């Protein structure tokens, strides 16, 4: 029987870059007694540090959790001791992340400021010298100090001085979307797994993602979870999408050039600026990361001239700025420096052994005699290993024996598991000399093995590899020093290319759509007006024409009560408005005939019913927690979407809760769409002039389950039709039960009618008209301010004057 040893971290060929020692996103955060949060976010791939400081207004830390959801850190550094995490509000709220406790003394803002200043690039270091900035971000700087301490002491990684890209992020610069809303709107992942191909797993990220680089895809995801709110920046993005849609040649040329860039473009900075310290046992890991970064740098710089040529005809301001980044004179000089030592055939690969070979042969031949000898040894031993594997196949009649390579383990064998059915019969037992590697089975049909001869050759191969890599590092030292001087402009280049990749992805997704997409009009003030809006995902998967619907939210109509039966389209409509809003804030065209939106500070939703076993919360408890969050955070600049509030409790309690929440939101002035089954909520439209009632109608001419759902949003109160009673016979309920249910329903309706009166309906109607007229005057003034000279103010005011006289005569 074969012996058994550990595989020692062997990986498949696809893990070609697993040995590069890259650091994922790491976040450090700290809270003071005033519930102010300081957060530092380190991205090891991009070698960037984001500093955030804000007041957490929620008892459940929803703002902090939303940010952590967007960054998805592999480690979360919190205040604690070496033994345990300190029991505090923020630490309890973030238990779902991998927490790493550090002593409170590590979160010192003075030491943090000095550490960040030492690591920061020259372009961002000057900002740290401002006293106002340091006072506004003192908690974030303390978190940054703890993060950099952890990076050096625990991760054994050292940042080269002057290479860190530091960003100061203001939470007010983007729209806040809580985790529940992210999940309910299916921004990144679908709520249900795919059942029928890719369409069944659609999310907004899936539909928009046609990016060519990982950095472009990461930027797209970040913008989905944290859309921008700065109108001027968003309009610049609209200009790019408009130009790409208007010029097919420009879009195609840019897309082709982006495809020629290395997919993991941003990794070229990490190997240059972030180095494993001497505490790392394996020097190959450090050097391999360095060599890989130089190869990626050369690939990127080589592809830049063609991209610059493609961008040359661009006229939009943002594309011109990106073009300027691609033609920076330093890049030609840097490329020449790299080409002087790097072999012309050196390239990155996704296959582990090919990648390792490329790293050993990255430097030109003949530069160093010792390097040439080490390479010869590397090749000879590699050939011996392949010959030995071929010998095993022949000697033991194992035609299906395969040779595999893992960066850490080296070469190993993959053989059929004994008893597995093969073409020539069942696989026999493993030869006695084969040593089975624990945990190394490729599948239930194969097993990973090695032999004493293989282990000896692997040891010799490792020595030859070490010799190659150490000499290569010495030769590349000057090239690396030169590249580090240009990291600031390389950061700008990567940021610009990621943005270009994302915007080109928008244009491609919209260009491939069969329906109309429009450039939104985005303002800081004014109404939300969407003409024939559509759900961008639903219209892709249905096999019939999508019913578009209008939306108009303004100060005079800030609250919609929307009624209708199940399957009429209420939830889809709410999600449609949310997705259009998010897409508009990302800088993307939206699925509508026309769209004018104002910026939104928070998107607050309460959609779907679910419980939380982990938190011991029922559906009703979850519903109330989410509703409380909405009520405490909704402002007049928020967009609130509520679907069937109160259905997790009794009807009486549900109506009472829904009514109270509605009155609060009406008073707050937040743009709100409130979908409900509770018909009494329609009375709000008669009490508050900024509340409107709408409904989704259904054609009940057909019998049973064959009701025709038009999915059309209509003004006013829907007809009082008992859809459930109409469907009851079709699902098999006895006639006696159905008839009794009808009798009870009629009695309940009669009782309700006797308790309600609309004596003041005429007066309420008059108030509505006056309120609407006043709002229209405000809209004319806003339109004139935003587009002076383009609005016929006199004509509009004359019409409004006639309307006012008509109201006075009534």
C-alpha cells in the first residue's frame, strides 16, 4: 500500500499567481465615545489607503457595515488584546468579519500620521501637513497606524517609502445603500441561485459587467454599492458614454486596446511597493512578486501607445484627461529602462510552471554567467522530471498518469484512484514506491502522489530556482528603483484605465440592449421624473413586451401609496425605480424614454420578508428593525421604497404601523414609494396634499388563475375586487368555503363603509390643486435657474396665472 504525507499547500495549475504574496483588502476601524468611526482601508493590490471618518447614527452600525460590505476585507483590525476582541458596539456589530484584535496603543493618531506620511506618495503627502485635515481624520489616522503596524509586524510586509496612494474619502460624496437594500435589489448577487443558465442568475453587476480588466470590474462593483452624488463628476461620465455610443469606431478601438492590457493590471504596483520582509522564510516568494510586477509593467507600457492612438479622436473632457495620462513622457523612458534588462519574450501566464519559468528567464540571456548556469540547471532538472514521469507511465502501464506542478510543492503525480473505471478496465493499486499526498486528491476519481526520486528532483529544482531568482533580483534592482519613482503617475494611469474600462462597459451593455436607454438629466434639486421607465434585468429575461411605467416624485407629490394584488408588478416597479436611480448616479444611461432625477443621499428599502435564525429575529422583528432604520435616516433628499409593510403581523397592527410610518415619511419629505395591500392607507391621499394614490389594475374578465396582469401603474384608487376569492375555485377550495368567504367579505366592507366618511373630500381636493399649482411655480423657477434662456418663463407663468384664476372662481 502507498505511504501518505501532506501535500504542503499544493495547488492546481490555475493558481499560477498564488505564490506572489499579495495582500488582500485589510480594514482597521475604531470608535470613540461620541460614536464617531475612524476607518482605514488598505488595498494591497492597488497599494492604496483610504481614510474615512464619520458619525455612526445607527444603533446597528448600518453605515459602517455597508462600507465594509463594499470593501469586503479579508481581515478587520479592531481594538482588543492579544487574547480577545474588546467588547464594544462596533466590534459586536462586525463579528461577521474576520476580526484581528490589536492593543489600543496601536491606534495612536500621531504615530499613525507619521507612518502614513512616510509611506505616502509625494502627490498625497502634502495633504497630511494640513492641520485641518489631521483634525478631521484623527480617528482614521489612528486606524491607519494600527493597520500599517499589523502589516509589518504580523503580515511581514514592508511598504517602500513614498509609494502609498492615500485618499481622503468623505461619506457625503456617495449615496448610502444599506446591506439589506443591496441584497433586495440584487446589485451584485442574485437572491436565488441560477436554475436555467446565466439569465437565471442575473444581477445588475452581471448585466453591466463587460470590463476587460479586474480593476475595471472592481470599480464597477464599488460604484454599484456606493454611487456618486457629485453632479459635475457624474455628468463627465455621461459625456463619455454618449461619445462612445455615438462613435462605434471609437468604442471598438478602445475595447480592442483594453483587451490587450494585462487583466491584473493593478498588480504591477503591488510587487514594486509592497515587499515581503526578511522574516519571510522563502525569498522566492518576494522575488517572484517583484519579477511578475516588472513583466506586467512592460506589458502595460507596451500596450499604451495603441490605446493612446485610439483615444486621440475623443472630444469629451474625461477621455481627453485619460488620453493625457497614457502619453506621459515618463512612460517611454521607463519602458526603455525595462527593455534594457527584460527579455523580449518574457510574459505573464496563468499556468504555474510556465509562469515560474518565465520568471527565471525574465532577464536577457548573457547578462550574467552565473544566471545562465542556474538556468541551464533549471532546464535540465525539469527535463529529468518529465522523463521520470514518462518512465513511470511505461513501467507501471499507467497511461492516465499525469504530471502536475504547484508553486509551493513543485512537481507531483496525479493517478487514477484504485478501483476507478477506465477504458481498459478498473484502475489497479498504486505502485509501492508511490507516496500518496494527503489532501492532494484532484477529485474522487484521482489521487495526488510523489516518490522519493521525485522529491529529490524537486529539491534540486527548488535550489536552481532560488539561484535564478536571487540573481534576477540583483540585476533588476536598478530597474525597480526607477519604476518606484513613477508609482504616482502609474497610480493615476491605473485609476484612469479602470474608469475607462467601466464606462466602456456601460456603453457596450447599452449598445447591445434591444430597448431604449436615455441620458438622464441629473440635478441637485428638483423632481424625479421618469417617462416609460423599465426594469433593466426583468426586461432581459421575459418573453413578452415589458410594460413601461412613469414615475413623478416632487415636493407636491413626494409620497405614493401603491396598491394592487400579488403578481401585479408592485415589487418590480419599486426595484425598477431604485435601479434607475443607482445607474444614473453611476454615470450610466438608464432604461427609459426620458429621465430627470435629483441626487439622492440615501437609498432606503424595505422589500421582502425574511427572518434571521442567526440573530434570533422573526420576520416581524426584521421588518421593524429595517423600518426603524429607514425612519431614523430618511431625509428630504432620500429615496425610500417600502413593500408590504406590516404583513408579518395582524391586519389591525399592520395597518396601524403602516399608517404611522407613512405619516412620518410624508412629514420628512423623503421621496417615497409605498406599496401595500392595506386599502385604508389610500385615505392618506385625502389628508395630505403631497400624498398620491396609484394602483396596478388587473383584468378580471377571465376566470380563476387566468387574470390578465397588465402591470400598468394607474392614478387613483383601484377597484375593490377580491382577487383571492376569484382565484379560490381555481385552486380547488370547496364552493361552501368560497361562498362563506364572500359573505364575510361583504359584511366587513359594509361595516367599514359605515365607519368612514368623506365629507371633507371637496375641501381636500381644492387644497391639492392649490398645492400642486404652487409646486409648478417652483418647478418653473428651478428650470429657469438650471437652463437660463432655454425656458419660456413668461409663457409658463401666464398659463399658471390662468390656472390660479380658475381656482379662485371655484
